[in-house]
């Protein structure tokens, strides 16, 4: 199994149990070792009293992208710390895309940067996540090379 195939298998396993991301209409656009891209369209239920996308939904899109990027090595990984800076507003009907990339990964810790853009290419938010690897695997029964272990 290649690194890209392992990343996809991990993403598929996570997506199958991710009611939050799929329930908000997010789409997993792409995934690879240490990277992920998710997209979401701003709906009426996501717009706040200022008639712009509530920041919590933008954070959720960035956080989900972070989760998929840092869980591409078949080691369960969670957020240790996250921060977001909002730069532009998202509006009703906007298609938001979050692209996440691993900046550093060592031992049980990692740092990931996620950029959220609108369909016109404008950056609306920058997110940095710090990850921590915990016990367990996303795809059980893989050996160290990523191949399925024989059962029996």
C-alpha cells in the first residue's frame, strides 16, 4: 500500500463515522500524507445576525480539514491546540474550501496550517492546529508497511 493509498484508507475510515462534517454538507475533496482539502457551501442555517457566515462554521471546516490531514498515517490523532484568524467574511451561498498541510511532525506532535478560501480565491481565514497522536489505528490490521495483515 502506498502512502497515498494509506492516507485515503484512513480518510475513508474517518469519514464513515464523521456525522459532524458530513451532516454540514462538507465534501472531502482530496487527501494525501499530511494534507487534506475539504469544501462546504454556506447555507441559510450558517448565517449569523450580521448576515455573514458564523465563524464557528468556518472554524469547523478548518478543524475537520486539520483532522483529516493529521490522521493520514493510520495513527489516531487529535487536536491539542488550535487557533484561527478571520480575515474576510463568508456569505450565504459561498463555496468555502479549506486546504491543510503538515508543517512539522515529530514524535507524537504535529503542526498543521489550514487556509480557508472563498470561490473567488480570497483567503477568509488562517488556522493553525497542533496535533497529538493517541492510542489506536484508523484502519485495523495493517502491518508497518501499510499492507493488510493476514488473518487466520
